[in-house]
């Protein structure tokens, strides 16, 4: 059987979608989900918005455009939104991971990573949203 380019493309799309659904189920089964209303802003990996190393988070992770990750205020961190906790954000698709912490001056706030797309961050602006976050189940 010979595979055409369109058949190969369909195959990879199906595999990709299957893996996304599988990942969603994995998150659903490993966590107890809680919710909270927060203020959500957006940021970019640009030195003038962060620091001299805009692609390195407070946890030491490397940021790359396209990653679904957020920074959380320190009070949310203390409430359990720790490193790599999954978060669902009202109005956005998919699951975001906590990869960064915000300055001490912010409370009850998340900052959504938007790569280097400053216009996307400006269009998001500042909004009140409901988030759901995973609390790891105990064995």
C-alpha cells in the first residue's frame, strides 16, 4: 500500500488528537480539581517585561513560544498552585502548567505566557476569569 502525502497528514493529525485526548484524561484522573476566580493578565518572554533572562522562569524552566504555561502570584502558590500544576483557564483551550512565579506585589493573579506575541498579550489585557487547577491525588 502506498501512502500519499494527504494520507500521511491525516495519520499524523489523528495520532496528535489521540495523544491530546489521552493527555487530557491523564490530567483528569491524577488530580482533584478546584476552582477560583482570579485576575488574568498576559506576558511575553521579552527582557523589558521580565528581566535579563526572559526565557528562564523562577523555577528554572526554559520558555519557548507555543508553550501553554502561566506565572502565579505568591498567594496562589501558597494555596497549592505550585510548579507544574495543571490549570484550565476560562476562555482558553487546553491545559496550562504553572511554570513561573510573579512578583510579591501581586495577589490573586495569573499571568498567561504568550511567547513573543506582544499584540496577543495586549489583546488579552486584564480580565477576571475562573480557573480550575489540579490538586494531586494522594496514593
